[in-house]
């Protein structure tokens, strides 16, 4: 919405009446037969779909996938592929379509009604076309075109009532953790404080990092061979010694950056270890720029050095 405010100026909001209760199993079986050819598997699906007299069971894990397949075949692909609807989002039976023109959304509404009627489903009467600047209520949040996200009013009210009512310390902690899980994805720091009395801090403000039990540093980036770095400019960020590898113990791993990409390499060069140790003692020694060169010594042996 923030990236294309004109293209998502208006929204069509729809929901299906008693979705799971009104699904007809034979329509789902039609979709399944388009995907699967194994008759034994289809027989199992048929049994799951006919466990209750009407609709499909809400308690089965398979029901969500089967209902999504039904709408994928009869609704999603029609809107996206046949009619080229660009901004279409659906979670289960709850859908949103966006466009820069109201007329296009009313046309999409007609398609939605036509396709759902084919599988004997009905759209709720509270469907509407409205400007997105009023806020799009979807999946527990209200999202605005200004890139602002708030919790749905009903969600806020439910948390407020529960936190006021619950006396159990353990249950209250669970509710606060649940609220935090919702509020951290929205602009709700003040709301979280008002309801819980606790401030919600950003992870970066906590200034914590993983501390391995062995005390060794962990570096990001792919492992490369030192031979691949010869004669190329790199930035050495940090290093760690005493690393055990398949080539032996007491190896040194060096964290580098090449063309802005983090990488690392292993070395057993005493010269490199010694130089890196000296640089660590210097104030502001790391990071530093360098180029790795090769030098020949002894009887045709090669070593790698910083230059």
C-alpha cells in the first residue's frame, strides 16, 4: 500500500458465510482429482470429507488445506490468471482486493459472487468497497496507506478485558506474551504499555548476542578457500584461533568482507596468526584493508601473506 498508493487506493472486502459448514464435499473431491490420481489416497480424502453430515470438519488438520485448494481452483486462479487482478489477498475465507478504481472492484465483486455461487457458497452481506485511507481490517490488524499498522479494535478490547479479569500470575504472563506477539508487528508500543504497564523494547536496544559455550566467535558468510582470495582486495573484520577442522586442530578462521559480501577462510599460517594477534592489540586495528599475496620459500613451497 505504501509502495503503490494509487494502485491500491480502494479495497473490496469480502468474507464467506459459514465457510467450513457450507462446503460441499463433492466440489472438494473434484479439485483433489485434478491433483491426485492415486485412488487409494482419494478414498482416504473422501472418508475425511464425509465424517460429518454437512460441510467439513473444522477439527481436522486436513480441512484447512482442502478448503484452500477448493478456493484456489474456483476463485484464486480465476481472479489472478483469467481476469488479471493484480492485488488480491486471501486467508481462508477472508479476502481483500485492491485497485485504483472503484469500478474495477465492483467488477471483481461480480466475479467473486459468480465463482463462489458455482460451489454453492455465499458472500456475507457486510462486504464493501471503500478507500484504503480509512484502514484495511485484515488478519487482526488495521493497515493504513501511510504505512501505519494498528491492532483491530476487537483484539484490543478482548486483551483489555482479559488482563483486567485474570488474577492468576501465570495466566497473566501468558496473556502479556500473546499481546506482545501481536503488538510487536504494529505501531502499538503505547498500547502495550497502557494495557500491561510494561515498555516494549526493540531487540537492538537490548544489546544481547549469542554466546557459545566454547567461547569461540561465530562469523557470518560463506567459507572460501584462501586461494580464491589471492591478489584481490579484501577487508579483514576479525579472527578466532583454536578452531578444530577436518584438516587439523588449532586452525584460525578469519572473517573478511569482499565487495561488501561477508566471507571467511581458514588458515594454519603461523605468520598470519602472529600478524592478526599483533593487530588485535592495536587500538582500532580491526577492520583493515589488505591484499593476500603468495610467496615461495624452501623447496618450491608456497605461503600466503598479507600485504
